[in-house]
């Protein structure tokens, strides 16, 4: 160990920062690796069948629907999907692997920020920026919420691009810029920020490389227009542009407050739309104007560059209306800019004998991060915290209802989802969940009414048609079930469970060939669908295909035994036993 400590490379500031950051990251987040999937993690990772084969990697660049198991969840972030698929290939649904990658990306972003500030000539400021960024409690969401990986990845590409552009490594910077764009659209602002940081004189001398970067950005915009990602996103905007700008003026101030006073963090902040120049908007305008004036005066220093960074990194989400008004994960890259501002402040604190203040601040923020982490240990804890801090947010109440449902607390689940519907009566997804809860109670007629209500507000909900098909199947109305399953598949052709159930309906109607085809298609979409393997085995056995049926029974049993919920799910145990008996009866071992 002493020999390593005396090695020249071990004395390099970047190496030292990496070692300190690694220890801090392990202390802060080492206990979170077993935390479950949350919220969007379910449809984008846990139940996304497209991630379960590396053969789907080319489709991530061409098919927007590979982003989610929900047909409405269309995104163009192919590099993020590739990272999820590699996680699945390495460890299946083991959540620890996904969390380690998120933690590694957060650590890398802190290291890159340290390197960038140090490159600007501020050694001590680099330590301040890097450590504050690493331990800040608003970033706990990025590690604990796996779907935040897009923000982590684009931030790493973005920071790497700034480093390369400052060194005039144009070819590598262009490749890194493309990587950022293929991770999240906020990367589009990278050339503009780099140009502003370097100044007009340098940009004028290197106008060709900057023009080439602009061409990469323009090519990306053309691509997302041709593949319908940009038009589709703009067509679903939840509010007008005027309301969006006024609301996001408040949001900028709110984000500054969150970074400075991270005491009321939540996965769903209580924040509302502004439709006019109310007092909050006017105050935000005055404050932002004052801060921008100070930044302009220090535009050649880290003070001004950090503020411009903050503003530009939030600009895409501020200009394009999104469903969620503010979120901690959205401010991740922007908060690096505020850490740069703090890096400018640090040497001035040192000159006033306040060196200890930085150590105390890092320790305090680390303690707040440690205190924030347990909220992510369960869905119930996460959404109870969100509802306590934002009782007027319909999405928080609906998600708390889902968390209660997964915990077997159905009465509380129904209460919370109905409260969500009092806040937003046209919330179609909440009507689906009401239908699911009523169906579980055996109240089929009321459940069907809830599903139909959801379709009145959102006719493209394939899940509502799927559930109506299940209700029809339950009362033996097989043709009605077929019609609903077909409609669900028209809306989402990759809906593996709907194909499986359509196969069952076809069998009940005496159409075995069509049933067999649906089972095979379901398994082509999701090879991990144990129920489809069981149904396929039954169908093959009826046709006399004993050898293939045995293989299907075995595969069904393997999947059920490997499922994390196997020990607590009597239905899984029952079907695993049936599959074993059937395989042995047909001559298998």
C-alpha cells in the first residue's frame, strides 16, 4: 500500500479525487443496491420485453416503441436502451446490477466535472464542485430511480464533450456529442454552451469545427423528425407555450432553491401551472434578471459560465411542455452549473478563513443524502413521502394507490386512486387501476364500467381493452374477449400477454392452429412469459408433439422457479408442479 501511495500517478489530483469520490459514493449508496424498481422502471425496464434479447439492439435505433412495454411510452434514446439490455444480459432482473451502473455513471459525472473545473485553472474549486455534485441529496433520485439513467448518461457525455472541446479535440468531441444526443435530447445545447464558454474570438477562429457540431445537431433534429419522435412529442404537449414559459420561469428559481436548501425533496413536487403574470412569476423574473446581471459581469469567470450552464441545460425542458412540471432528475445536468458557481465562490471563502465551511457543507449534504435514501427502499415509503409533501398532486396519489395495491392493501389503494380522480377526473390510467381493483374484488360489472370510462378519456389505452377481454373471458364470452384482445394488439402489437390470452380465447372457440400461432408470437415477443410456455406446451401435447411439449413445460418450470416471487406465490408453485408432472408423464426427466 505504501508503494502505491508513493507512485507518481497516485499523487495526481484527478487520481486522488477519484479515490475519495469512490469511497464517498460507496458510503452513501452502498446500502441501496437491493432497493426495488419504481414508477417508470416497471414499463421501461422490468416489464419491457425488448430488453431481453441483445438481438433487439438494432431496433433501438429505428423503433420508438422499444422504449417501453406501454405503447404510449415512445422515446428515442437508443444508448440508454442498450445499457438496460446489457444489464439484463448480465444479470436478468437482478436490480443490483442496474443500480451499480447508475451509481457508476453518477461517480463518472462527478469526476468529469472535477476535471473540467480543474482544466479552467481552479484546483481547489474543482474539489468543491466535484464533491458537492457527488454528495448533493437532489442527486439521490438519479441513483435510486433507475429510469433516471438517461439523465446520468447524457450528463456524462455532455461533460466529456465540454472537456474535449476545451482541448480542441474536435473529432472525439463530435462522437461524444452524438452519444449525448442518442441518450437524451438535452444534449442539443452542448455546442452553444461550449461556444459561450470559449468566447467569440476562439469560436471565430475555429468556426469550421463548431459548424460541424451544429451539423450533427441539425442531423439529429432531422432524424427525430423523420422517425416521428419530435412531432409525436409536440402533438402531446399538455399545455400551451405561454403557460409553459411562465411556469418554467418559476421553476428556474425553484431549482436554485432546491440546490441551496435541499430539505423538502420529493419524487413529485407540488408545483402548479401559471397562466398569467402573477406575483410568483414577477418575482421570479426579477430574481433571474438580477442573477443573470451578476453572471454577465463575471462572464469570463466560473461565476458567469456556471450560470449560463444552468440556464442552457434546463432550456429544452423549459421550452417544450412536459407532463411533470419540475423534477430533481431533470435538474441534474443543470445543477452541475450551480456547482461551478460554488467552485468560483470557494477560493473567496478560503481567503476569509472559512475553509472549514466547505468541509461542513459537504458533510451536511452527505448526511441529507443518507437520510433521503431510505425513502426509496419501498414503493409505499416513496409515495407516502410524496403525498405528505404534495397532497394536491394527482399523480402522487395514484402512484401511492398502486404501491398500496402491490403491498396487498387494496382498500387503501382504492381510496388513494379515487382521491387522485377527484383532483383529475379525466386521468385515464387511474380509471384503469380502479377497474383492476374492482375486478380483484369480483365486482366485474363495476370494473368494466371503470375500464370503459378510461377509454372515453384515452381511446388508445391497450391495457383497458386487455382487461375488458379478461373480464369477457371470465364469463365465457369468448368472441367478445377475442375482439378486445385484437384491439389491444392493434394498439400495441408487442403486447405479449394479450397474444397469450388471445391464444386461450381461440382455443376455447375451437381454433387450435390460430391459438398455437399466438402462443409462439407471444414468446417471440417475451421469451420469459412462463404462462405462454405452459399454454404452448398444452397445445403441443394435444397435437401429439410430445418432445416439444416437454421442452416447453421444462422452460415454464425454470422461469417460475427463477421468479423472485416464487416462494410467496402459491399460483406459481402450483403451475411449476403441474409443468413437472406433465413433463414426467410425457417421458421427460
